[in-house]
C-alpha cells in the first residue's frame, strides 16, 4: 500500500516511509516496491512525470526515483 501520493499539475509523487536501519538487505526490495507503485501511477497519470521517494525515517535519509 502506498503511504502517500501527492498529485499536482505536472507531477505525481508517491512516498513510502520505512523504519529501522537495515537498508543494505532491504534496499533492493524497497526499490522494486516503489517502482511498481510508480508504474501503476503512470498508467493512470499518463501525461505527468512520476517520482518515487523511499524515506528512511530512522536514518533521516531519502532515495528518489523517477520515470
């Protein structure tokens, strides 16, 4: 389930919030997950840029992806 989706005139941003510190082993899984969300949103919002953000709360770090 997507944690947050922000839609504006030019872009759709999907955010997924993660807790804990084990990004080394889970990072690829999270990237695949946010990529699936982005692909689904692109099917709906065909004329907008799609951005994905994985926010690691405990690490105070974000990773950004785009289509």
